[in-house]
């Protein structure tokens, strides 16, 4: 699915047409568009329909629990030409960029919640690797794809054997400041599709990896730790979760390689650093 295809899905869904424009906000596993007062997410394939429905349920649950989060405009996803489509209320313009401390302030109440009245899956961090490599197809070196599959399999067992420091429960699953929107009423969580029931450490390792791989300044990481109240790097399972997330992050970029030369270059860069055991090579956000 490319942007043009996603725009066709919007039209077939009756969301755009003459006089109704759609602004592309993001393009990853979903194409995300602003359409009037709504934000519309178009999933890449029908297999994401269940996840789309769960994301809508999570949004309602968080709102009811008092955790600031994006609000759904419809309670069920649509399936349009094999693509899940979900509608969301558009947030007011941001008043400033979100910082690590804003993220930590939202994770604390999320991590304190009891289980929701519906099932949350485990954070299958490595579950998307096969799909992303399949979408990459011949654009990536088969040896690189085989390497990531082997690395995925090795880390899957290690992750399953971890002993947590924190009480397991609801997590965001992709806890980054980019998934926080700071509007006039304060920060809210967005992109709820990876909310899961698993080790709370998953949400904290993301920021540790941002510090080590993506150039997050030390003071910014320290502000996250101070706001949350604990540094996941003090946990002996941190390296395992980091390695698993690096594997997934590398494969995630691969899905964009067929249509984007920059994605292919970044994929090759990431694979090379993993092969070389270089834990400090800077990765570029994508």
C-alpha cells in the first residue's frame, strides 16, 4: 500500500471526495490522514482488523479510567477493500513538542491501572518481523532477512524467560514522546494500537534505546527517569528487551524499502550494526 492507494481507500469509504481534502500526517503501518475534524487511519492489510478494533476499545477504556488519550469517533473499525479504517477525533494543535517527562507522566497512571474488561494480548514485540520482511520482499538482501529471522527466534526464548522487576500489566507498547500530543489541556497518549498486557519494562526500555541509538541527550533521559521514578537500566533483563526491540525496529524499516531508497539505506545500516555487535552506532529515526 502506498499513499495513493490509501487515498483511494478514503474515497471508497466515503470520507473524501470533491471539496473534501485529506492531509497525510504519517505513513507507517498505517496511513494517517487529517480529514476535517477527524483523523483517519488506514491499515496496510485485513490482518490488522482485529488490532484496529482493540485500539478503539483501548481508547474508550483509557478515557473512562481518566488516563488522557486520543478519543475514537467510531467504536468499530471499517473494512474497506481489505484495509481496516478507524476514525478518531482530531486533537487541537499542539502547544509545544512532547518531552520525555510528559511521556513518563502518562505511563505512571497507565501502569497503575488494573486489567481492562477485555483481553489484552501480550506485547508480541517480535511478532511483526515476518510480516515486515514479507512486505519488503526482494528489496532487501535475503541473507539480511534470514539473519533477522534467526535473531528473532533467539530473542523470543530469552524474552519469555525474563523475570520482571515491576508488576506486569497494561503497557503502551511503543512508549515514545512522538506518541504523546501536548495540547491546551496537557499531554495525551496517541497511537494506541500496541497497548498490551505484559512486562511494564517494555515501555521503559524504549527510552533507554532512544538514548543509546537515536541520540536522546542524557539530560532528557534523566528527566524521563526522574518523572517515572525508576531506571530500567538497573534491571538485569534490560539488555534482552533492548536486543529484541532492536531486532523488531530493524525489520520494521524493511517494509518501506521497496518504495523508499532512504528506508533501504537505513535498513542496511541497522543490520550492519547488529551483525558487527556495534551497540552505539547511531540509528536514524524513520
